[in-house]
C-alpha cells in the first residue's frame, strides 16, 4: 500500500476513533486532522509508532494544541492509537 492510501486510512481512523472536537459528521471538516494524520504516517514509516507513542502524540495535540480537557480524552487517544497500530500490523 502506498503512502497516499495509508494516509487516507489514518485520516479515517482519526476522524472515527479520535475526533476530539467532534467534526466527523461535518462534510466540510473532513480534512480537519490531515496534518496530524501526516505526522502519524511519518511515525509509522520511521517505525517509531508504538501504541503509547501515538497515544501520547494525539493526547498532546488535543490538550496542548487544541486546548481540550474532558473525561475520556486519554481513552479516546488510546483507542485511536490502538486502531492505528492494528492497521500497521495488518499484512
């Protein structure tokens, strides 16, 4: 699978599993997390993408960049990271 296809899958995972600001159902906002998808793809390519590393990155973006803090945010980040790792390990 090529980088563009991988990015599309990571983008979908971030929209469905992470989506800290709740934009997954807004057609105009489907590109909201593209920059973060690019970083996660880079982590996968560079093989630095443990579940913990991805979860920590997503949590840092949500809390420091987006200024979010709410119950369940860490779990949301972990869930998305596990989905990315599962995708990464698929043959």
